[in-house]
C-alpha cells in the first residue's frame, strides 16, 4: 500500500532505542518519541506501540551488574522495569493529552482464538477512546513454552492481530545492509526488499546487542511473518524519532519490506 495512506501503525521500539548503555532510560529519546507519536495521533493515525526495555530498565534499577541469566532474575528485572517504563510513558504522553494503556501478552494468545480476539477487541476499543496501547511480553509469567522470546516476533503478532497497515521496527542501525557495516565500510543499505529470500536472510545473520534480545535476524523473521498477511515492514534507526514522520510521508528512510499483496 501507499504508506502515506497507512492508518493503523504498529511501532516497535527496542531496548537500545529506549535506554542508555548503562540501562537507564534515555529520557530525551523517550520525550522525542512520545512527542512524535502524539503528533501522529493528531494526524488521526492509530498507533500501537510495542515497547521493550522492561528487563534493561529493571536491571539498572536493581543495580544488576549484567543481563540476568536465570529466568527468575530476568522476570524480577522485568517486573520492576515494566512498572518504571509505563510510569514514564504515561507521564510523557499525558503532556500531549494522550492516555496510555498497558497490554502484556504471552504466546498462548495466538493459540487460543478467543484470547486473540480479546486482545484485538481491547486494542480496537482503546484506539477508539484515543488511548495509546503499549504492548510488551508478560515477562514475569512467561516460561519457555509461553514466551515469544523477542519483541520483534511479538510486534509481528500484534501487527497481524490488529490488522495493521504497516509495522515499523525502530532499532540502532539504519536498516538492512548487504554485509555487516561494522566489518565492511563498503556495506550498502538496502532501501527496498520486495521479497524475503534466503539470500536476504543470510544478510541478516547478525548479533544481538547487550541490552536487547533480537538481532537483525529476528527483525527479518518478523517482516516475513507479516508480509504473508500483506503488511509492509520498515526497519529504521530510532535514534532520531522524527524518522517516523519521514517514513509515513513516504520519504526514503530505513529498509522497506513489501507485504505480499
Ligand atoms: N520483553 C523484553 C523487555 O521488555 C524485551 C525483549 C526484546 O527486547 O526483544 O525487556
């Protein structure tokens, strides 16, 4: 679809976009993001946020020296961090007159059509009240069978459940390069990917950051999941949140993956 016509937009923000390297919230970034998202709402766009950061923020708040390895510690960090995250979102969005709502999901939602419908109905209704739904994985209750594992996959599921027009994944690189830009100065940014072929998947094989869980590979997998439903994905750098305006005005920004359709 013509991205300028996109009405319902799922925006995924990773831990590296929302926090500093020490795990504390990057408040300046969050202020920009909430202002831009509020600006988009003012343009009658329906925005659903998928926000990571719970584990990273909780780690910093609890003074954990490194990313927890045990499930119990990870879940503890998430419980503390999620609360802090929502508190800040709620305060920042309220400055622009917007209400926020928290939705925490586990993977069983997609295995039970009734639960899936409940999530879809709640998000639809929240949007009709002008609220901004903010989704994360329900980390404190997730076990291996229940977890999405990374928020890229979660954002794809949310885009599908809510029948979004487009999925935007904000991260700490410009998009998908044809080779690793950290290793190869000649690496080229791909602007448009009409189809996710095995070659594209090979390009995406990369490493995860210290605070987040996904790398480019999980983002490409997310793009592939939604493409089947005809939803486009844009992977772009969240360092400058105003990039969301560029993307939705159809200006070149990040890498666009076309939905089949
Ligand atoms: N649910 C995790 C969190 O909020 C993030 C998972 C991810 O970054 O992919 O910290």
